[in-house]
C-alpha cells in the first residue's frame, strides 16, 4: 500500500468530516482503517484484490462506568492467542477468540478479562483487546511484543510519551504473581486502546486477591492539544 496516498486520503476525509471531531473532555475521534477482500469468489484462499476503507466516529468513554475503575478478571481457563498464530494481527479471529471468556466474565460481575500467556499461563499479555501497562516503583512496565500480543498505536504513543518525560520504560515479561506481590508499590495500572486511550483497573484473580490501583490518564492529558493540532492541520487544507 502507498502510505503517502493513504495519509493524503485520511487528511481529506478529516477535512470533510471535521465537524464530527468532538471537543469535550474525555472525547476523541476514532479513526479506523481496515482492509477487506472484494473479489467475486466463494472459497478459502488468499485474496488477489482488496479494498481499503477508513471509518470515523466521535467517541467518549468506552465503558458505561466512564473513566472509573474497571473490574478485571485474570483468565486462567481460556487462551486468547499463541505465538505463530494471529495474536499480533488485527484480524476478526483475534477478537473472536476472546468472546467466550468475556461473556463469562460479564456474568461473574467483571468488566473485562486479563489474558495470560498460552504456554506458562502466568505471564500477562493483554486486557480484552487492549495493551496493559503498570507503573511500579516509578518505572513503566509493559509486556514485550512476543508474537502473540498486538502492538497497538496507543501503546506505542504512551511509551514514547513516557520516555520523552524521562521516565524509565521496560518492555519485558511480567507475571501476574509479580503484580500481586508488588501491591503497595504499584502506582498505576492502565490499558491502552485506540477509542478510549487509558482506563484504570481493579484486578481480581481469586479471592481474597483484590488489588486497587489509581490511574494516570497519560494519553488523555494531551488529547485536546492533539486534536487542536489535527483541527489546525485540517483547516489549513480545507
């Protein structure tokens, strides 16, 4: 794909739909490019032709609880992804594998699922469809991209911001036991996902292991400055 062509098309689309860009605190414009096969054939094969589309939608808080803590179940029954599979790719199958566990978590009163690795069943990978980060003893720790974790653009943005602020950032394996043992030294637990940026979490594994964390809305702090720049960029090209 021609990156410059896609970038130009996106700017034109933003100029066309600029009135949909929200300006209230806690809101943003969700931009989702995606590709679908469009050849007239029924069968299982690699497609020879595709169509690229970009959709936009104004969004606010992703959860009905707003930016309040989200209760997260540490999943030890189901597996979301394995290395060599589709875990690092943004495909429908990536989401489909999470639905059964998510429905069970809802029924148990949880708002989201924390996924562990498929081999050892102890290393943290993702939360629902989001990347997860911890601030422990003043250092930012997030699971390293290992072939089964999707590297989101919001994750990348948060890490770059933290590094630009002089914070120590580590991308490495982190086990659920390490997080529980660090209780009292965990300053922040947050998730990174395109529509809603960051959400604070309350982790529960099995009673009585209930831990509360407060959140630093790292990417949310700069959302308005970011969108002001986007609007300025759009107005110059309108």
